[in-house]
C-alpha cells in the first residue's frame, strides 16, 4: 500500500488500528530540535486553528493545524476518501484524524454539515463522535474519537493472516447488533434532510468503519462523509461485484444501500472475505450449508450457535438482494438480531 506522509514524520508508516510503540511517538518540541529541516512552517494555513464541534463542548485550548500534522504517529488506514492517522497532541489527548483527499463542498457548507453530523453522533453511543474539523486550501481534516482496539476489519484480518484468536460467536453477534443499532438510529433521523444533507443515510457501512471498544462493543464511523468527500474507487463493477454499494442502482443515496452494505459486512464476518462475491452460489446451496455437507463458516459454530449463524446468514442474503425494495428494513433486521443476542446471552449464562 502506498502511503504519503507529511514532512514532520520520518518514522515508518504502519497500517492497522493497534497502539504504536513508544519509540515512534515524538512531540512537537522534539521535531523542532531534532527534525528542524522537516518542520512545517509556523504561519499561513498551518497556523489556522481546528474548529471544535459545538456538540462536543468547548475545548480547553486552541489547536493549530500544524500541531495536528506534526503529531501524527501512526497510519491507521487508507480508504476511498482519504487516510486516517492516530494523532497524539502535546498534552496527551489522542484523536483519529481523517484527512480527505478532495471534498465536494465549499468551506461554509463543509463546516455546517459536520456540525450537523456531530450533533447526531452525540445522541447515539453506537456512533463514533466527531470532535473537530478544519478546511484550508490544501488540507481538509476531521478529528474523531480514537479506539485503541482498532476496527472490525483489523480484528478479522488479525485472525485470518496473523493467527490471532478469532472472534467467538457471542462477540460477532454483539458487534452486528451494535452496528445495526447505529444504522437504525441514522435511518430514523427527522427531518431526513437538512440543507442538502441527507441525515437518514450513513452511506459507507463496512468493516473498516466499525470500531471496537475494549469490552468488544462496537461503534460506526464515517457517518455522512460520502456526501462531503470525493471517492477515488469509482471503477466500473458489474452489479454482483459492486462492493460496497454506496448508492442504489439508479444513483440515489438511500437507506436500502446501507442495508446492502451491512449484509456484505455480515457475509464477510460469517464466511470470510470471498463470501460477499458468492451470494448466488450461497443461496443455491443454502440447504447443504444447513445440513453441514458444505463448509461455509470460517469459524466453528456448534449446536445453538450454528442455528443462530444460519439464521443470520439468511438475513445477510436477504439484505444483499439485487432489488433495493426487496431488502428488509434495518429495524426489522435489528429486531431479529436482538432476539438472537438475548437468547445467546441467556444460554451462555446457564452453561
């Protein structure tokens, strides 16, 4: 993966959501004394301060763009809209900085839109809070809550590629429920639109936008960002390989597409990264999966866990149907998953 790093960072860039070792973290004063030739200018756009969201409350002190850029200690990921970095300020505060490659809106609309989105995130503990933002000629950044456990994509990749302990069924179903609660909260926003901004659509539900807390609860990030930032992965896909689906096939940003993307994420959690591309085959051979004659699950569910996993698989297949109108609503999915989670917790309490 090609990574662009700003001049103040001479340490190797690393993907992933885990903590960086203390040897790679350097303060602004260290940059001034050690990396003097690489320090960003003190004036111009780099001196502009971060706008902290009203919904997050007042911040103790002004923070300049220069401090954010020179405080980045770890690359967290790269997506179609930009890159995410871990930022540790001089007073120890930690943020996730999302740096957009190119935005689609002007400065005034950018700030107002993020203030509206930040207000919504404060009302739901299953959404990642937005803390601040900045818009300059060359740099557009949003500061979000940072989670040391990383994303769901990180956890799944760790088990598949590095041999880490895979998530058990109870953790998987809990993460699914938390993400569904976040999407449901968004889909029930009223009014659904505010000044050209759709408030009732997430737009980019996927495993790398699901962050895991230390108790393995989950929260969803990047709410509304696809309406602000230009995507760079608009390659031509056939409908069956259009992953994730940002809009319906008629080009509209819609709640049904969030359901589709959620279904894709669940198929990945159940059968691995190739499962979302095999929905037709999975549907045709569902009975074989149910009887166990065809191996599908990347983990080993047994007994009641297997029955629940098959129920969830059927829901995921329904969520990824080609026609948006035939997909279940997110509230219907939530009701089903919450019953499964409650049953799982009850059964585990008696074992």
